[in-house]
């Protein structure tokens, strides 16, 4: 049934940079041959990034802050989506879902070529307004909207924090 959802040649690529969460994800999809997991974050540049796991090191989510780790932060590898596609590491996507705890704009900026390619038909993005507000980045949702509209997408907010972008 899963193969029918992504088509006979379809692949789902899931990115998870937090080591313990990446391992849980790998185990959860081990029996799904069309799902690949990569222990990476997506961002606007390649390199090492720091994430704050908060007060709970086993938390399901991490907030990406910078390339400089603070006390209790976890370091992990980040790559640009455009580079991964260009190098053939991942296939050119037709659908993208982004849920990155306040790092949404950086992910989109790292995949400008992917966004410009007509094969990408839909994006689903969870915009973390609270995190953006706490980090004094209230302008990010407007920047995301402008970026996607400039790339030819129509946007619809499906609720207060989820936007669906479809190629116009």
C-alpha cells in the first residue's frame, strides 16, 4: 500500500539531525523500502549547527540556533537541499513537508533551485510563530510568504500555523 502512495518509483526522504530521534525514525521505517532517512538538518548553508534540546535531552524536537554550541546544545551536520539534489544524494522532490521548529526560512533559502523547479508541486510548512517570536524573528512568516509567491506558488493557511503552497 505504501508504494502505491508514492508511486512505483517514488521515495520518501526524511531528514532528522538529532541522533536519538534519527535512530528512532530509522527503526520506525525499517520495513518501508521506499523511505530513506538521513541524519542531517537542512539549512541555508552546509556545516555544523547547534541545537537546543531544552530541559529534556530525549525531547522529540530541537530548536536550531547557530553554528556555536552553548552548554547542553547538540551539534549536528546541516546541508543545503539544493546541494543534495544537485549531487544526486536525494531525488528532486515533488512534495516537501517542513517542520523544523523555527528554522523554516533557512531551509527554504537552502533550496531556492528546488523551489524554482516545476517538478516541485506542493509544500507543507509548519511555521513556529512562538519560537520565531522568542528569537525576535517575527518577520520570518512574511518573508516565507513573499519568497514562495515570488517562486510562483499560491499559498493557503490551513490553520494558524500551517501553510500549504501549491504551484500556481
